[in-house]
């Protein structure tokens, strides 16, 4: 008997306001559905995956399967106009499967499904024929008449919000669908609804879901999902091991001081071959594209391919905008943003050879412009946008682009602008360096990784 995940990807996403279905919208450089399928591909509790797709996207789905090397995907089948049609289409492909198989039906647009929820569903099917994933409702639920007036206000304590997957023994869900089809009943809100309507004697057990298991319905949901992915990535760094750095070649622009210098020290101790580029160290100026290109060309000629390129270069001048000299204005723009652009342009060719990663740095000020360093904070916001755009642009070349967003960190640049501050109010540059190096081992792209004191323990100096 198999545990089979059926990914329902037949929706058109009319509420999403896009020219293509929401499951193909980009989330941190990848299609939403890629995250969804990846979760089931990596789950030890799933043996096989079947994808239900609109007919015009079936070939594209197979392209994604090949690109991601998903070995569990056995079929991509045509969906229908309604959810009922899509599920029924998938069930018909399982005619020769044992009726006791465990079937998990999941929305393609719930990309943050967890291993825990998958396992709960599989385990619950040991004792029940049907499982629904639910979470408590924080809001009061109101039943409304067609005229807009309240019909009923159920007691909130007994109310739940439904999620997916919904899980079933194959023989039960197939029986329910065949009965509904024979009766000409095709309008249901979910698969558990089909079973409850057609086989009311069948008990459906509930298991607790997760608030993070959100459904991408509106454009705002993409933003929320990206933030949840960033948070997940930040926590995942705690288990990363820096042994992977041994014999890797890394270039750090701006590595003459601060976080860049600490990254060089730590990476070197881990066996990496680190090359520093800065105006003070070797007269490499990131505001000039040729300077960056020529430096990377020399590194490749002497040492071979480059695995990681890191840009920590930056300048902060804390003054009201109107008091900045033209030279200061150009320095703030050219070093903080044009420099990042130049590094990216020069890095693309070099990183493609090894499917490497470009790692940018932003500032916590990127989320909102800060008075007295308007150009710095706006340039850092631009770097975030650059990171996300390039992650999508370079995905087919397998070049990853991520961005580090540290909280206030004790660096010479900060001291020059803010003076002495309480040591316990700032992150240590070495701690940020370690966490930043851990990002290099991830397969994520387009991520803005928050590094905070809450998820960053001080490292010994």
C-alpha cells in the first residue's frame, strides 16, 4: 500500500488578478507550486505524487518535474472546471491501486505545508477513513442570509477553519465521488464535504493544522508567505554546519573591515579560500564595473572557479539630505547601490559555472526610510529589490541570490556615525558573519534573511 499525495493545481486564480494561475506566481524566485511539491517530495511519509493541472500547463509541469528532479511524481493529469472534477480525475487514475492506500489531497497554493501536518494525516488514517486539517478560529464566524442579514452566530469554541491536506483511505473517497457523480452532484467546497454528504456514516477525524499553512489567494498572501519563508530560513540557520566551506573559493567585496572582515576570518578558519576586495585593501572600487570584472577575471585565472561572491561594501553618512555635499551624495548612491549592481553584473558569469551564490547585504532601515540617512536606507531597499529580481532572473542558470538583513551591528561604520552605544544593544559583527556564512549552504534563493539578537548567540572571539 502506498501513501499518495495528490496536488490540486487546476485553479485559474481569478481572484489573484494575474494573467496566469496563482500556483505559478513567483515566491522568492520559484513558482508557488514548486515549494508545495518539494514538501511532499522530501517527506518520508509520502511514496508517490500525482499533480492535477490545467491541460495547457501539463507540459510546463513536466518541465518543473525535470528541472527539480522530483522522483516521486508519477503522473500529471488533466483537471476540470471545478474542484470536484479535478479530484475525480486524479482518483480515476488510481483504479488499480489498493483500496487501503492513504490519499492526501492538497492545494497547490499552500506552499508552507509542514512535515508535521503530513505525518499527522498519515498517522490518523491508521484509525479513521478520513482526516481533515483544521485550526481554531480567532474571529467570530457569522452565518449570513442572502439579504445580507445575520442568520446565525455559531459558538466560536466549536468552530474551526479548514486547511489542506484532507486525507482518506482510497476506497472511501472513491466511493463518495462515484456516488456523487452518479447522482449528478458536483458542487462541494472540499473533498471532506463530498464524503460527508455522500457517506454521512463515515467519521472524519480532525488534526490540528498550522497558521503558517496559508493559502495563496490574493497578492498580499504572497508577501506574507515570503516573510514566513524568511523567518523559517532564519531559524534553519541554527543547524547549519560550516564544514561545507572547506576548499571553496569566496570573494568578499568590502572585506577590509566590519562584517566582511569577520566573514573572511571565520571562512578561512573553516578551510575556505577567501579573496578580499576593497579600495583600502587592494584598490578595487565597486563603483567602477571594469575594476570589479577585472578582479574576478584575475581570481578565476589564478585559482579557478568562484563558488560564492559576497558584497558587504557600504557607506553611511548620517546627515540631513540638504546638508550633504554632492560628493557625499554620489558616494552614498554609487557605493551602496551602483556598487551592488556592478558586483551582480560581474558575478553572474563567474557563479554560473559552479551554480554559486551572490550574497548581498541590506540594513534593517530598508523597510522604512530613516531620517538623516535617507539615501543609505533607500539604497538598501533597492538592494533588496535587486536581490529578489535577480533571484528570479537567474533561476534557470541555477545561480542563487540572497540578502542578509542584520539588526544594528557593532561595526566601525556604525561607530563613526552613532558613537559609542551600549554593547548589549548591538549584534557582534562575528555573530552576523557566522550566520551569513551559514546562508551559503542553503538552496534557497530570493530570500532576505533577518539576523537578530533573538536568533543569534554570541560567538567566542
